[in-house]
C-alpha cells in the first residue's frame, strides 16, 4: 500500500522538512524508497511519497482505537488497543521508547490525572515484533492547563471552541479541526473541503462523484495542542471508517443533537435534517442553549437520557455517585464516580477494582497495575491472599504472598499468626525463632523460641524440637536444659 504525506504552507515550502522524531522499531530514517516533491503556487507544499514497493507491512496486528488523543491537565485518559491478528505472544507497551512493564498484556490502559510529562508516543506490540512495524501507535498531547483555561498561569477563560476545536493553552485561540473554520470553529466546510476559507480540496471533484467520500484516507495535522485527526466524517487508524449514527466531525468524536433522532445527522458537518433538539442551536446544533427550542423532540435524543446513561441514543453507561445524571454528551459525573468506578465517564472499573459492578478489590503482589480486568494477578497474590483472582484470605496457619508460608506459633498463642507478616502473638513453636517464627533454631539450640542449649557427644546432632541427640541413627542421649 502506498502512502502520501502532503504538508501545506502559505509561505515558502522549502522550510518544510520530513523526519522521524522517534524510533518506533524501524530506526529514525525515512523509508529507503521515499521520494519528496515540491508543489508551487497556488498552494505551496512539500510532498513525501512512500510507494508500495518500500516493503513496509501496513496491515497491523494491534490497532489503536484512537491514534491521536488530546487531554487537559488533570484529565483521566484511556488508551485502548484492538487485536486485529491474534498471536500467542505477550503484549508489551512503551512510552517515548521506554518500556512500561507494568502494562504488560493489557489492551486498555487508564492514565489518571494526566500531566504534561504524560504526553508523547505510546506503542503497544507483541513481544519481539516491534521492528515489524505492525503495532499500535498512539499520540497523547496534554494541554498545560485544566479544561477551559489558558495562559502562563492558567487563569484566563478560553473562548468556546465548537465542533471539536481545541483552545490553545498559551494564546487562548481556537485551533479548529480540518473541515471547520471561524474564530470559534463554528463554520462547517462540508464534504471534500477544508482550509481557513474552505477553499481547499482533499481530491479534485469529479462529475457525479460523492464528495462525502473524497476525504477518506486523509489525516490532517494542525498546530499543537490540536495534533492530528481524520477528516470530518471518518475515524480509525486509516481514516476509512464512517462515523456511527449519532456522531460527526473529525474522528467522529462530536455527538449529534438532532430533533428527529440521530439518523438525521450529517456525519461530516453535524447539521440536522429537521432542526436541532431542544436546548441546542447552531448550524451543527453544537451550541448548548437552555432557551433554544424545537418543534419536535424524540425521546431517544440526549435530552431524555435516564440516570446512568448518556450519548446520542442514551446507549452509553456512566456510574455517578448518588445515582446522579452524568453529562449527556461527555458522560462526566458532576460529583465523582460511584464506588469502584473510574475513567472520564465513570464507565470502567477504577484501578484496583474489577467484576461486573467493580465490586471486587484486587490483591496483587506489586500493586494494582498487575491486576487485569478480570482480577487475575500477573505477579501472584499479595501477602494474606490466595486463589485464581486472589480473593481468598489465608486460612489459619498460613500467611504471606499466595498464602504459601506456614505459621509456626506455640500453643500458647491466642490466635493464629498474622496472615500478612506471619507474626505470632506469643512464642514460636519448638524449633523456631524470629519475629515471624520462620528461623530454624541454630546449631545446638532447641525448644520454644530456641531458648534451650543442648550438650551432645562429639559428632552428635541435637534435635531442634526436644533437644535429644542422635549419632549414627541411634539414640544415645537426652537433652540438657539451660539452667
């Protein structure tokens, strides 16, 4: 499969350069068969062409659910990978070229309270196959300010940025997705059009061609903090998938707000046939306005989602504290998640919890990152717990990781040893000593806490429990207690 990257400029295109800034398995050089071309007026551009003969395999084994992600400071972010080719190999992760062993074998990673240091390139690949270039690549860009704020001190309010536009964290202007323009990204260009004046084309329009399909396979990269996205109406790592009903715009991340249901929404512009749902206005029905009304409201639109649901057809689930209604667009809960739940929309078990309703707590050795979504612990159970999902407490007389150690408490102990540390309330049983009664009596000592000394004939061995001694397999003496 051939690839073409076109970098447009309003000025001299000779300043544009192509380079790999991070080695993701195949070095930092461009593919050997790559060619670069210059394009002059009316649109300056430098074009990088990679023919199919470059022998790069572009049919991935692991594919990113969302290759390009933008978050605000302090947001929760989920990185998700789909398996397109099942291999019996461990799954590995890297962040900016550094291994993340705590994420081994995970297909979904939750990043909580992200900071700017979390920005960068994330890779997910089968062990030993990174150099094949058939793995999932994701870019995360974290704005340096919390949501709706900008400036050096993050103390100024952003203007509204519609249709997926991102507020620049330094300058406070809206960086619009391709296909939308205007100071607030409020103007939709329509199929096959993009640019500040909506006068650029993805492909030359042909007679009788469907302009809604001409921007497929096109990836648009805008200045940070926007990053990259597919053309409006498309999503996926190849920008070939159409938006699902009820969603529109770049990467299909904008929810429709149509009076007559999601099927009447234009997947490219968000415009609604029949008008906007109550509470929404604008050419893309993207401006929330409590005073805006329409003549018809279908009960399956966002306005009527019951508690615990959200989305264009209320098909998504949130789990808010106190059974509150979550935001009908984002799923965000006003006062936090129900116990056990986490994520941006409280729709996934938070770290350390699992089960149908996130009711179970992980007990994994080394921390919660070793617990998968089904409660299986890759590193084994933490001290005090055992079982396939580490949900069984140690039985009396056992302790430690996986309950693999045996207690050695004297009969005068009021209870069995501590299930975590092995400590006994009282003395150690005969033959053992130490804080956790796991140390065998040293040579020539015996009894409770190894407090007794035995005196044996030459070459005889003292029994650490009762002090008797043996030589050549025959009893030849009894113990001597310390006076």
